[in-house]
C-alpha cells in the first residue's frame, strides 16, 4: 500500500486531489496535513473523513517536529500548502514568505529525512510573470511580479536545490488558473458566482482585458497524479487548460449562465502589479500522456451549478467572515 502525505489537502486543489486519489486507487493511504487557515475547510472532505484509507492531521508545515511525525512512513509527498491569493500577498507579504518559502523548506527537509520516493511541489504559472506573447517553457527565466508569485518562485528554487544538492526526488508542477468545486469564494470565478447569486455586483479589475488560461481542477488533479507517478525527478511540468479568455469575457460567460446583465459589473481600480497574461507550454506533460478532458464552457457551467446546489457550503464561509451583507 502506497502512503501519500498531502500537505494542504483541505484547500481547493488539495481537497480535489485527495478525492481523486481515493476514488482512483484502492491501495493508497492518504495522510492529509493541513493547518486549517481561512481557506482550509474540513467541509471540503466531510463525506470521506471516515474512509479507512484516509487520515487528517491538523498542523503547520512550518512545524518541523509535527511534520516529521505526520510524514512517518510516507512514500510520496505532495505539497499544496500555500498562501495563494495575490491581493492578500500585497497586503501582508510576510505570511506568504513564511508559509510558501520556509514551510516548503521544512517539508523538503523532513522528506529528505524520511527518504521519500517522490516529492511533488505544486507551483503556479504566475512565477513566469506577465507573458505578452507565446507560451512559457519550464526552462524560462522566473520573473514574478507580486509577493505571492515571488514566494512560489522561491519555493520552487528551494525544491530544485534539494534535488541538486541532496538528490531528493523532487518534481514541480506549474498549473494555470484552476476552477471548479470547493474553491474559496475570493478568486474571480467563485467570487463572481456567489456575488451574483446574492444579487450583488461583481468587481472587475481595470479594463477587464487581463487574460488567463483556465484549467478545470479535475484535469489538474489527473496531471499531478501522473507527474507524481511518472515524472522524472528534477523536472518541472507545466499544466495548462488551453482555454485563454480575458477577464471581461469570463465575466460575461458567468453573467449569461446566471441570467444576469452587464449592468452587474462594477469596474474597479486595477490591482497593483497585475500581470496582463499568463500562458504555458504543456508539451512535457503531454509527452507523459496527459491532456485535459473537460470542455471549458461545460466545466464552467458545471462549476456554476455546483455553487447553486451547494449554497450552504459557501454561505457558511461568508457568514464566518462577516461577508453576507
């Protein structure tokens, strides 16, 4: 039986990944290690918490002693744990540097002690910075432009250094913008959906022409799983959905699906250091045998439907944060 240590498995992508593993493999035992910050939500995995192949451990990835104990016996480590919202990083960069950089170092150090078979560092395409033309390759210069992407670039560099220096079997994935069920309602898609379901306007940064490549979270989970099993140690793999749309185009899609007009858009001052475009070349992960399975518009429709049907999940979050007015 393979034992997989998942850091940050109560978050959006992490919880979807845990679900993916449990539904795909009978011989995997998952240890989910999560601090339960504001974005870590036990409701994300409430229905599987009693699974015989699943265990949750509450803990901080910066706590080496607790990480060491929880990681004992692990064959593989997958690190989703991170502060990830750009706006929050601009307001409080220290927390991002602590969690994303030092926390990753702590996990790497303990993984080295336990001699794990594979360490998967979950990165982001934002480390490449704004890409005006073409697509970022894994070998491109890292040019992060905000504290969040800088902290993630730092985590990647430390992970690579552990491979080069100690021969730790590290692989890195860098995905484009994810969307899907269980995403905390601060990112653009769940924020706009939940605002519109409450009759509230949606705040669109600048001119709305910033462009992102959207990746359905289940497709990303399958790609991460493949890289975990077959990725070559010391390598980085870009994971993109091939669905580039501007923020204004995305907003109009969500509005149309919910039967709302463009009068619900409030144009607000642009974010500091707002990258204009991200796009990644996925040739390496494609060569392993992965490609996205989900049509973007259909996956977006299903995601909107999930938030409609699971109003209790997100209203509980908003009520906790005093944001239900």
